[in-house]
């Protein structure tokens, strides 16, 4: 079992920044990949960014150049730095993890990001 606890969401004006955190209950070297998804009202959940145990990153085209995913192995935590926020970034952001070699998906409880214009 993996527990993921997100934090860092909030209300911000367009153009602002936020940093989301996701703390895992296990050593994140046992998680590959780890990442962030988001779900806006009335829309399907979509991939935002992922990072592998080797540090390779992948981003959705809509967030490239504005979002940065990173990890702190000592803290078993993955971060999502969100810059130049747009109203269309408004969504619940979910942390996702999958243990190495397994197919079970683990999700955090979600953190709300609201961007006002």
C-alpha cells in the first residue's frame, strides 16, 4: 500500500505561482513513475507531468515551459512547481504513483487549484 498526501493548492491570480507537494508513505525509489494529474469540472482526468526514479520527466503539451516536476528522495516527496498560471489550469490536482514492477495505481486525495482572471 502506498499513501500519498498532497498539499500546496489554493486560490491564485492569473500569472501567479504555486508549488504542490506530494509526500509518499514509502521510499520513492520503489515508485516508478510518480506524477501529477488534474481534473477540471466536467472533464476527464488528464496527465500533467511524471518523473521516473531515474529523474526523467514528461509533461503535457499544455503545461510545458510553465510547470516543473521534481523530487526530493530524502523526503520521499515529489513537487510540482506551477508558474504563469492561467484560468484554464483550474482543477483538482492529484498525485499518482505506481510501484516498480506492479500495475496498481495509487492516488492522493487531491488538492484544489483555482486561478482567477
